[in-house]
């Protein structure tokens, strides 16, 4: 997927010059000429980088920078300023710009600065995605059932269910494999960590206690079901 860059520049000639030279970086480019439409685009669309001129019609670049940073703290922004506008450069950095360039600037410098920000943006997106994936892998949500592995917490209809450590591990194991049937010996090995004949009653007792806590009617279980002659399974339809 190509990186997207938003050029916010009211001078059409400068915008075209930037566009032509950034195309060498194999990126997708959008262009906005005035502040209001630029702000709407920046907030609505996903851009790897925004090249933002300070002097714009309607809303200036400093205000856009501030408002984008409030809504999208991780958005990469390079401010484009006039050569003698030191105050604008300082304000831009204080408002959250990642870098600034003064006009006129060399093509090579522009490309180098853009490459640097794109690398940082990709690295940040990877970290965010890894964190999201890690968090998602720690949670099981099936219908009204919520299992948080990290905090050893179970909720039904947003109400916390108090389970012992073993009850939690038993439910987690079953819910992680919906509709799969496990024998008592398989559950002993997976949840308790041992496999000895004669201990199957341990599984039965914990299943009964678990049902008493999560089933509407433990005598007619619909979540943790018995498969006669084999063992038990988690029925996702029971929590739908």
C-alpha cells in the first residue's frame, strides 16, 4: 500500500513542483489550496505525511497544525515557511509539527526530509498495529461473553463473573476452541497439566461449578454442553 501525502499549498506552481519531485518516492499525493478544505481532508482521510504551508486562505497552517494534532496526535507534519519567518517556525514546532522547511528549498533536501518522516510514520504504525494485535489476542468476545486473559476477568452482559483460577482456565480453553469437543482426559492435560486415569471427576466438578456461575440454568446448560460418551464443548450460540 502506497504512502499518502497531503500537500497543503496555495501557490499552484510550488505545489506542482513538490508533487513532481515527490512522485519519485512512489507515493500517492493529494493537494489542497486553502485552509478549510485542507483541515477537513486532514481530519477525514489517512495520510502518512502532511506538507503544510503556513500562509493559507481562510485558516492558516498553524491553526491547522494545532487542530490536527488535537485529533490525530501521531500525524506526521512538515511545516513549509517563508525564509524569514522564524516566529512561524518556532510556533509550528511548539504546536506539534515534526519538522519544517524554509522556502525556497532544494529538491534533494525535500525528498530526504519526506523519506525520514515516512520511515518514522511506518515504524509508528507498525508499533500501533502490534499493540492492537497484542491487545486483541488477549481478549475473547463472543456474544455477551467477554474474557480478558491479561486481567483474568470474565464478564457476562458486562457483569463480572467471579471464577477461580482453574475455572477461568477451563472456560478460556473451551471458549478458545468453540464447538470442539474435549474428553475429560484432554481437559485434564490442557488445563490441569497432567493426565492420570481416575482423576476425571476433577473435570466434572469444575464443569459443574463453572456452569453454576455462567449458565442461566445450570441443570439445562447451553454454553458448556455435555457431548455424551465423549466430553464437553463450548457452544458459542449459548452466548449469542
